[in-house]
C-alpha cells in the first residue's frame, strides 16, 4: 500500500500540526493572560513584525491541515454514500481554502 | 432420511430460530456503558468539530481587531450575554481537545498504555477540560 493510501501521511500531518498548534496556543494564551495588547497601535506593531506574521501564517496553515484531516475522518466515518462523501469533502476543501485566503489577505493588509 | 420425519425437522428448525433470537444483541445506547477512555475520545471529536464550526468566528475576530482603533475596541469587548455562552463552549472545547490531544501524543510515544494509567489519564482529561472551562467562566463573570 502506498504511503498516501495507508493513511500514514494524514496521521503524520495530524501529529505535526498538533504540536505546532499546541505551542502556538500556549504562546497566544500566555500573551493575553499577561495583559495582551494595550492599544490598536500596540497590537498592529506586534503583528507587523515579520517573525510574528510568519508565525501566525504558519500556525493558521497548520490549523487548516489539522481541520482537513480531522473533519475528513468524521465525514469518512459517518457518511457512507460515495457521492455525498465527495460533495462534502469538496465543500470542506473549498471552505478551508477560503479561510486560508481570508487570513492571507489580512496578514498582507498589515503591511499595506 | 426416513428416520428424520417432518415433525423432527420442524422442531430442529424451531430450536435453531429460538437460539438465533436469544443471541445477546444489544444496541440500546442507554444500556451500553462506554469506558471512560471512550467518553474522552468522542468528546475529543465533538470538541474538534465545534472548534471547526467556530473557526470563521475566530478569523472574523482577527479581521475586526485589525480594522483600526474602533474595530480593535470592539474586538477586545466580545462578551455580551449570548456570546459568553459561545465563548465558554469554545474554551471547554479548546481545553479538552488540547489535553486529550496531549494524551494521544503521549500514547503515540507508548507512554501511558498500562491499564490503570490509560483509564485515569482519560478521566483526568475530562476533569481537566471542565476545570479550565470553570476557571474561565469565573474569570469572565468576575
């Protein structure tokens, strides 16, 4: 069985993205618990730093990958009709792609 | 076949049917007891799906916070009455999903597979997620 078909690739993606998301979540919670942004300028300045922007972009990418594997599993587990499964999986892909584009545009706007 | 007459055959079939009917089939969800690790597992999935549904809210909040000083102010004050409930559900989902996920990562490393640990860690995840949600609730109400 191929690496892809065995589900091992999805398994690895789920774990790697999980670790990225766990670390990012702790960082964000820590930041907000220690006061968070005091003003819009403060917030904007923080996000306009290249490492922060890249980190948010990568973490959101990890989130989308994590959602893809997780919700795909749910669809495969509970939807047995192939045509319905494909429709839902396509909608999910389209939805996640849109969310990714939205965040990408937001991050681009910070520098504009 | 002369010794096995119709009457005997019919009785053999009757016994077979009765035995088939007596098989212990139980699909009543109210009487099936799910082990605690099973509860943690299905809650992990439910919490993940809930957060999937809430993802656009998160991105919208991020969008709002970047729409200049006014949007930022609105984003920082996000607790009206019904939004509080959504927020609480989100906190529980995140806490539970985080802790259960951590448990699964440890299990991947073959840590915690022994029966007592496997069970109490599942219970700890359930209690931990609820505790975090309660602390967050108190913090919001305060």
